[in-house]
C-alpha cells in the first residue's frame, strides 16, 4: 500500500494547479490521473475550441504570451504539460481512481487501478464533467439516425451535407452548431429549452471575463441591466432571427451565459435555425414541443454532464442533491484531510477560480499537516 502525505485525484487544470501551489509551499503531492498524458483532457476536445477567458494561468506559473489572448485547446494542453514539468510534479498517468474513503487514524484510502494509496490529505479534482448526460427521449430507440453526446464531437467535417440537430444551447452547443455550419452541414438547427443570454466575447474592446469581474461588484439586478444594454448594442436584437428572449440573466441567476464565438453571425446569416424544446425522437428525426416534426440525419445532445462523485465518495453530508461538493473549492471540509477543487460555478472563469482556489487549498493543507 503506497503511502504519502497528499494525493490529488485528477490531473486536469484544477488538480495541476493544486499540485503546483502545494509544490510552491514545499509539499510533494502525488497526482493520480486516468488519462495517459497531461493535457489530454483538453487535447481530446473538439478541434474548434479556444479559451473564452484571458486570465487562464494556473497558480505560480503564467501561460506563455506566445499563445495569444485566447489559446487553442492544443496550446492550452501544451501549457499544462509545461506546468507539470516546471514544478516537477509526480503524476501517475493511466490510473483510474474508484473510491476515496476514510482509513482510520486520520488517514485516507484512495483505491485505484494502480494500488490503494494511503495518505493524510486527499484532494478531489476530477471535475464537473465526468459523466455525459443524454435524456431518455421517447422514441430514442426507434431513431434510425446517429445520436451522440457533445463529448464525442471533434469536428464538423464528417457532417458535411447532412441535416444536424444540436440539442441544448450552452457554450458547447452553440459552438458545435457554429462549427457544423462553417464545415458545410446541409442544415443546422439548435433546440432551445430555456433561452440563455448570449454575450459577445469582447464588447467595445473589453473582454467579457474582465467586464464580468467588474460587474460582479455591483448589485445583481443592476449588473444584469448593464449586461442587457451592452449585449443589445454589441449583438443587436436576436429575436429577429428566431432566438427567444433570455429567460434569465447571469448575475441574478449566478449562471454562465453563452459567450459568442461566431454563433450570432451564423444565426443572422440563416445558417443556424432555432427550434423549440425537443419533445421526442422519431424514426427519421425530431418532434418538437410545438408539435412540429422534422427529419435529421444526426442529433447531437449538448445536454450537459454530471460530476459522478457519488461513485467516488460515499460520505453522508459530503455531496449535495446534484452530486456536487457542499464545500467551497479550496477550503477545508467537515471531514479533516478531505478537500475539493474545481467545482466553483463562477462568472469570473473556471480557470481563474482554480488558480485562486489552489492557493487557498495549499495554505489550508499546509496548516492541517503542520
């Protein structure tokens, strides 16, 4: 049974930032990651992906300016590898963790494909996107086309000449629809259940992440009014193109809006078509909530994920009803020696929050271990 002071479960951006912040404090954590290589969690995502945020560095090691303001997914994967090399992190790759449990005597047991690790502190950093979710739509079994989740999507090229329905208009759904239209799909529609606000990545020279940090200081209702005004000026009235008015706004709802990286342009050109909520599938395509039926060769479900922590942690009171930690990222929990990072839903950007949380976490663990 390998023994060490600190085990970090998950080698994505949050897990690496936690490890780097701990190394900065003279600690020597072990990182267990299910993927074969550092950065693969980014490198395996769809080809078009670029960061939406400009503050994307992890703790104590800035991202190279040669990648520009919005690095590609492969550039960010390269940065993560450089980060691990800079701190000489001890990473056990290809090591799937199955359970984290209390081991007695102020020790934790981390059961994995590469053994059972015994440690004094364990950091859970497996992320919010562990298990893709596809609704069990009526007619799903009868549908003769291709049904897949957005997690499987790589490029719009294989869909050239096809009729494609994207279900869900979060950031991934909007960007996948855009990529499909750009790559020559014959027809692209996106099914909208709850219309989100859509904001420009930059408005009048100000990156959305920077403006969000400033607006977060204001009362939520005032911040939302300003966002509505800025968005209307920057993107125009999208209801003219079939997009329903936003059902919520980010600061009152504490939810991330859709950040436009080409979707609005494709919508205005008529290359992306808005459809209502998908009600059921048929042999040939989709039937929407308004009763309208339409044929589609492919349906891509951009319908979200769940963390999957219930399978990893069986501790009453550790997770909420959604299966996410009840404790703030980077802070101590009710279970001495157990920490979470990477589970903050923030308008300031996931990577910026991971940077900040990892510094708090490193301080908290150093104090706990003494």
